[in-house]
């Protein structure tokens, strides 16, 4: 199924049977945390200790 079609079907289900206020708060809090992390990474930068280093493959 096309991803856009799947999204529209899911949105239609949400409009017919809206989620509880608690679930809406959880979703909005998750989105806010993600946006805060993106903003911190954008303006402050990525710390060196969180950068993964490549491990050489031994053969």
C-alpha cells in the first residue's frame, strides 16, 4: 500500500475515534523532546564522546 494512502487511512481513523487526552499529551511530549534534541544538536553541536568510531575488521 502506498505510504500516503496508509497515512490518510490512519488519519481518518483518528478523526472517527480520537485518542484519549493522555495519549495526545504523550505524543506531543515526544515530539517536543525530539525537536529539543534537534535544536540542541543544531546550535550546540554533536559531542565527541557520542561519535561512533569505526573498528577495523581483522581478517
